[in-house]
């Protein structure tokens, strides 16, 4: 088995035991990227020579970053995070030539932990929407079926992980951007409790929904990266199987039949392993309205200067326009709803309870769609409507993790979402690892088949 096919923990053990050098791991990740990137397009603006100089330095000087928990592991940072001296476009033509002078705090933290950065991972423009395409770097395709979406906004991160081009990945999540692409690409995406991950300056300190977070191929890999991000434990302890509240649709959401089948089968397998399950509906009334208002308000604070810029896609400008139209009372009402929903969540889940629900309402959809317009016969009128299985669970601020649970009849990955009590992040990771032992991990996508595809034969994305 090639080093790039191993989990991050397995790679780390080989690196620590000097049975694998940082340069050897990097070179194998580069070979993997050379095989798949012409089709998948997950990694943008790579600088392999710069990465090689870091890897070589780690190999030559064993005292350099000695004991660093991620020493030698390969990473590419999401193109929403500033990277000093490296282009950060956020997928927008308005920032096509943007080269920041300083790193985002998370980039600094992960560099100090020993990562070898190869470049950036692709994202939709300003992280808007859960389909990764933009006019600067193009379309990221699903490695399981390149005619399908990799999800987003951390779609580049999820696809690169699935292929083995990186060891671990950072992502960010407002309405599902860590969770949806994890489900689509067969990896693990973890949205931590809001406010627990180091971040840069916020446009308004009252806005707490957006967060960075870790992605990996297994729960243990995610736990390792999350521990580094928070400065806490990197391993998770075994847990007693929790009481599981199963919500097939969060009360009223349309869900694709293939997703329903996978979620139902996953619940049956957990029950068969002795877990106690009961059907339940979490208290999320008003979450959609709250999410949309605070999301739009955030966009208006960050991007109001681009409202009339035709280089920026329409959905971004729509968010800015809607945010600018909010009255002070609208914002205060939304913040009050958020506080109410957090309290209701705290009352709903006990310390040993977990919610199980679909990660995404649909399997990976055709790349030519900008967004999903219909779910199980129900029309979606707004570009975020089909993402509500994740965005509703953003509002309470709780930790939630998407793990692979099965596949559609055509072989596309489908994830389930496990959600815990606020600030029970490490416990939830332990629950997810226990569930992973029952449900299994997702095997690698068909890399050899991807490498044989002519990219010109594939259908275009929304931008043609």
C-alpha cells in the first residue's frame, strides 16, 4: 500500500518510527495528485517545491519541530484562509491577485504543528453554496463520479482527502461546508461547537455561527487535527453507546429516497450492535429564518463593497443585498432566536444523548447544476434550501460530525450526521469512532479509473 493511501495516524506512526520520511510522503502525495488532479481539480495554486523545502528541512534536522503532533503530514489550506506570500482568492475574480501579508491564525497554528503545506483547496466563491466551482480555479469534481458535485464549500478539501493527495485538511462551515462535502466524498467532516476554534477578526462579535474545523479519512484522523486546533487531547477515549435520537428529516425536510435508505440501514446496524435508538424531532422551530437573517447580515458586513461588482456571482450579491435590507430589529430578533434555540438544544440533549440524522438531503448531484432545485419532488426556491439538514443544526451551535454510512445504488457515498450537546466535542468524537467501527469507513475512490479519464469528455460545471 502506498503512503498516500494510509490514514494520517498511520502516516504519523511511520514518520515517527523513521520508516517513512517527510519527503517520501510528500512525493507520494504529489504522484497521487498528478494522477487525479487533471480530473478532480481539488488543489489550487500548488507549490510543490516550497513544500519540498519544508519536508527536506524536517528530514535533515530531527530537532526541528521535534514532538510536533502533525510533523511531516501533508496539508493544503482552504482557499478562504489567508496564507502569507501565497495567493488567496476565495474563489473570486475580485481577489484573483490577492496575496496576503500574514497567515490566518489557523494556518500559523498548523504550520507550527509540523504540517507540510502544498497549496490551497478549492472552494465556491466566498464559500457561498455547497457546490465547489468558481471563475478563478474552475470546478472541483467528485472523485467517485466526476460527473457529480464534490459538495462545498470545503469541496476541494474533501476531494483531495478522498484521493489521498493530502493527509488531513482544514475546512470551514457556516451552513454545512464541512459536513456536506464529507458526505459527498466519503470522508469525515467535523463542525466543532461554535466559538471553540481559533479564528481571525470577526465582522461582529455577536455572530457565532461560522467556524473552522477538521476533516480526515477517519474519525481518529479528525480527532487528531481537532486536538491540535484546540490545544487539547488528540486521542479520543472509548465511550458507552449513547441514547440515540433518530430524526429522518428534522421534522419536515424532504429527503431523497436513496439517502433515507442509507440512514435507515445505518440506524438498524447501530441498533443491532446494542445501541438504544428512539425516533425524535429536535427543537429547531425558527432555525431557518434565524440562519438566513444572520447569514445575510454577516455577508453584508464582510462584502458590502462588492454589491455592485459584476465579477461576483449572483448568490453572493443576493446575500449582501438581503443583509443590507435588514433593520436593526430584524437582527436583534434573529440573535434572540439563536439564543432561544441554543437553550432549547441544551434542554433537548442530555450529556449521554446524540442525534442521528441525514448529513445531506441528497446524494451528490450533477456538476452542471448550480444548486439543487428539487428534493424528492419538493421544489427548492433558494440556493440554500436543500442544505437545511445541516444549516438548521448550525444555529444551536452544537458539535456535529458527518461520517460515511453507505452508498447509493450507483455507488455514491452517503453520510450520516451525529450531533451532541454543546461543548461535548471530544465525547462526540468518541461516539463517532464507535459508530465508525460498526458502519465502517469508506474505501478509496477508483483512482486508476480517474487517471484514465479524458477531462474534456466530462460535462461542464455551471460556468461552462
